[in-house]
């Protein structure tokens, strides 16, 4: 029963969504089912948010209670959760500071703390790519050398100074890189990977729907 | 039982339903010439044919595999190294970090990641190696906890299971990344396994893991992130190798059969592409290209 | 001034070479980080305007928007997170300059809940003020709705069903601009600015099923993936990263943030190339390199 019911549910859900793709939403019930089911998924997902909040509070609270190493940071995590969530939940009619609209506490915390922190983390990629390139781009063999040369040409092509350098070598070199590397080799490889990944995803979806693959349930 | 993997009746029930229902309902139109008012979207018939063909090929190979036919699968280095990598963590007394991607449970990459997590959890349960699985979404948390708990029970180590092995850390991409990076720099896990959908944070995770001295195995079907994992990780599974991982690690005939069927579909696509090239070059391709018009 | 500039850039090269030397000597990656930081900050202090040449993909997008009749209706999406503002916001700015200059009616929306609506509001209002555009007559912000697949599909039937009100709660039926706009068939062009895979859904749902032309602005990491879509005609041009935004700004004759960022980007790229070449020279001349062994 513990195995059969989820497998039946997976089959029926997948089959219904598959059918809905082939039916006209304007004239048939099956066609209208797809957006309806997607809305149900969003609603169920909303309820599961509670699971995440409980998990994060439990893990961090136990560290704060025991005053384990780094407990101050765990306390900051808990304070941040409540500082953003509580003012956002209260109705706007109580005060313009509540809710999630412009001028609210939530909006201020998002724009002046959360957003800059997100941008900073993303900006760190520039440093990490430099150290990864420095460490990993070694001409160990023919393939690695080809990768190195291609990466160098594309990096030069993507910036004005590099483009000027390439044009100095040969006036049409940037266009040749665009045509033969980006619109040639790159496009072919991307198409191959996309097709392969899509087939893999379709095969896995079919196996899950038919109950052949049940490892995601822990079986 | 109809829904067990053993009998295999379910796949054929599915195929019969598809083959019967679609054409029958395609005749149930308000006006046979008026496709806008029809129930069945006849313009999507090409997708239906492709789906039926795909299903038939997969099911045939699954049947052959079940009948005992020997199916070859090529070596995937990253997956072969998983057990050794966990062994390394056990010897060093350090934890294993497993990240099942940063997408929701309804994405197929996450399901593939959770499937691999089950296998990894069995190994860590067997060797009693600490395991940490940070997740970004609550539904992935629920699925992950179920899978890990089941793995520990199957290894007879139910007492070693701790609910906080799989923990929700943050819903925002970079908050999640910062938390995981912090864990890596503090705990210095011996092995990092990234299996699932990753985005801009892929290099942040992989480089931090590299700085922490961890052995890293990654797998994703996001083409944009593959170069970063290849540069920073010891082993990388590319695209469909991630989806093949479950079949590869378990070596279950049914799963391997599905994999072979998928490969034959790729051969068919290659043949169709080559045929298209010839027909387009000969300028007699209009009928052929119209078969593939996307809807 | 020119002499000072030359001197400044010679100094740059020497500082970069020194930091690289220290990185090799001490095997400490923080010297690399210091060099990158220096090359990003320096052009902010010592500015240098670089000539920007236009790539075919950006020209294609510019021409497509330029060819729209004045007063056309265009949907501009803000499908990006605050983390990628440096790359994507210049694209939105440039797009709005182009659209407002042509007196196009602009409908903005987002599929990103975290900051999407407020970014759309802030950017659009700022540029609307510059061009004396009136909310409700020249532009409208629909905001965010959950479940992007349902949103994209639903707008094909009725925008008002998906967005009964705009971002500030005004009913769509009360907004003059939305009077004659029911669904995608009333929208002349869709300009998607995104930093995630939502672009695939815009192409597969909106372009494939409703035949709306879709032009995109994406981050540099994502850009290589979409050359295939441009080649097949599914995408009408693309802005790839900050360089794409800079090219678009140049075509519009409105150099702004993206143009300013080009110098920093150029210097960092050149430094990385230089460090990779230097590293390879040392590797190849070392014993390990000569023996062909992995480092």
C-alpha cells in the first residue's frame, strides 16, 4: 500500500497532464485541467513552506540554546527570519510600515540589505572564475589546448579592448569568431546537449510515471 | 499486481489508452473542418506520434532487459568514484556534503538528484559517515528526508538516522549558497557531491569546495553551468549522464533497459537530422520540415 | 592627458604582473582576487571610453524594435533577480529608451517574485519621467503572478484573467491602455530581459504557440545557449551580457552604465588571459609539464 498508492498517484497525475497537452482548453474539460492542476501545485507548495520554516528554526534554535560554536550567527538568522516575516504579515491598513508594498519594513530590508547582499554574492563569481581559470586552464593534452585557445579567443572577442586587438591581427577575425565558434561549434554542441538532456528527462519522466523508477521515493 | 514493476502491465495499459483515446476523440468535433472548436488538437499529432514511438522503444528495451538480455552501458567515471569518495570521507572522519540542486521537486533534475541521494545515503549509512544535505525548498526537504531515512533503515542503521541530515537552509539562491559555503569552510567536508539543477552559484560552491580541499563530484543538465563544474570539480556528469545515474548505480535491468531505449531514440533523431540535411540540400524538404513544425 | 593615461595603464600592467608573480610564488589565490578587484575599481577612477562594435544578434534585435510602427504595444519583462542587476538592468534601461522614443505602449510584467515587481516599477517610472510618459496611457506594470507556466499560457487567452489588476491594485478594465489589449494577438513584440531559464518557456510557449516575435536580453553565461534559437528564427535577436547592453546603448546613442562597465570588463578579461598564459608557460617548462603529468 505504501508503495502502490504513490505509484498510482504518479501515473494518474502524469497521464492526465499528458492528455491535457493534446486537448483544446476552450472546448474540453481535459484541456482546462492543466492550468487548474498547476494552480493546485502552487497551493500545496504554499503549505509546505511551513515545513521549511520549522526546519530552519529547529536547527538554528538548538545551536543557540546550546551556545555551540558560531551561535551568534544562528541567532542572527533567526532574528532575520522574524524581522522580515512579521511586519510583512500584518495588514497594511494598520500602518504603511506593514505589508510588502513600497515604503514598508519588508521593502526597505529587501532593497537595502537583501538586494545588495545578493548582488555581492553574484559579484564574487568574478573572483572565483579568475582563480578557477588560473588553476584549471592547463594545456595538458590536445583537447585541453584546444579548449584553452578557444576560451582565449572568445574572452578577447567579448570585450572592446580584446576586439580591437583581434581586429589588429586580422580585420575580420571578430566576425569569424562569431560565425565559426559561437554560431558554429558552440551552437552545435549546445543543441546536442539540449537534445540529449531533454531525451534523458523525458525517459526519466516516463519511467517515474510508469512506476519503473521509484528511487526518488527511497525504494 | 498491475502497478508493480515486475508485471509490466501498467506500461502497456498506458500505451493502449493513448492509442485508443486520442484518435477516437479526434472525431468528436463540433465541426469536422473547424479545428478551433475541436476537442483534440490535431496540430499536435506530430508530438503524439513522437511520444508513442518513444514510449514503445523504451518499453521494448525494458521488456528485453527483464527477460535477461545483457545490456552494455559505458563507464561513467564520476559515478564509479562515488563510493570511493565516501570512503575517503570515512577515513578522514569528515562529513559528506550532498546538494540535490536548487530547483523544486517537480523538476526532473531534482528528482534525479534525490534518486542519487538515496544511493549515497545507503553508502554513508553503511560506513557510518556523517552526511549533510542542505536543500532550498520545503518539498525537496520532505522528499530528501524520506529517501535518506529509507536508506538508513535498509542498511539496518535506523538508529543512526537524524532528521537534521536533510535541512532547509534558505529559499533564496545566494543565501543558500552563502550558508553552504560557510559550512564547507567550517566543517571541511572530505567529499562534496552536487547532483541536480544549478545556476549562477555553481562556481561559488565548487570553488569554495576546492579551497576547502574536498573531492568534488558534480552532475547537472544545465549546459551553462557545465564549464564551471568541469573547471572546478574532479568529476562531472554532463546532461543525460545525470538522468542515467540511477540506472548506472543500481544496474537494475529495468532501468538499464530504459536507458538503452533512450539511446536508440537518439540514433533515430540523428538519422532524421541527416535525412533533413540531405533533403534541404536537394531543395525537396517542404513536406519533411512541415512534419516537425512546433506547436 | 594622454601621457597620464598611458602612464596609468603601464602602471596597471606592472601591478597586475606583480600580483600574478606573488600568486605563483605563494600559491595564494587571494593575490588573484586582489588583482581582479584592482582592475574592476581602477577604471571607475580613471575612466576610458572604448569603441563598441555591434554584433549581428544585437543589430537584429535593434532593427526588429526599430521596424515596429510607432505606438505599437510591446511587452517588456523584468524576469531577473536583484543579483544580476549589473548585467540586466542596463538592458531594461536601453529597451525602455528605445520603446519610449518610438512612443510604444509598454506593458511590463515579471515572473520573479523576489524584487521583480519593484525593479520594474522603479526602472519604468524613472524613464517614464524622462520621456513624459503617463501611467495607464503609455505604460502599465502588471506585476507578478505565481506559476509562470500558467501565466504564460493564460495570457494567450486573456491577460485580464491572469492579471485582473495591475501591480498597484487598479482593475485592468479601468486602465485606458489595456482597453483594446486582450491577449498576445494584440501585442506586437515581446522583449524578455531574464537571468534564468524562463526564456525557454517564452520561446516554447509564446513564440511557438502564439507566433509572437520574442527578443531577449540575457546574462553572458546564458547567451551561448540561445544562438541556436536565433539561428532557427525562434528568437529575434539577443543582448548577451553587459557587452550586449553596451552595444544596444551605442546603437541608441545613449551610452550609460553598460558602456562604463566595459573598461573594467576588458581589463579583467585581459588579466585572466595573461594569468592563464603565464601559468601555462610555467607549467610547460616545469618538469611535470614536460612529463605530461597532471598537476
